[in-house]
C-alpha cells in the first residue's frame, strides 16, 4: 500500500495480484484532510478501480490507481468509478 500526500489530499493506492492469472488489480482511496480540526472526508472511498483492467505489474496497477485518484480530485466526485 502506498500513501501519498498531495496538498490537502491523501491518496491511498494499492494493488492486488490475481491467483488465477497473475494480473494485478488497482485499488484507490482519496481523503481530504482539513487542518483546523484534522477531520478526514472521503472524496473516493477505498475501492477497486477500473474493475475489468488487469495490469502486468504491481507498479503499473499503482500508477493506474494514482490516475483514477487524481481524476477524482479534479472532478471532486464521489461517484463510483467502476463505469470508466
């Protein structure tokens, strides 16, 4: 699991390898942290993203998760991203 801070956002990125075919799935969460009271708000709850996409490596899956997390920050969306 990788945790990155981007301004007031915390990105939680991870990958899980499939036992059946060895491909990697991407997982992501984005939280907004306010400094006044250190309260977290989920922009993107932790979930598998790009559901049907399997990556050849863990690093590639993490990069895919990062891309989805950055899109969620840009749109400010809480919508499930499985439809992309």
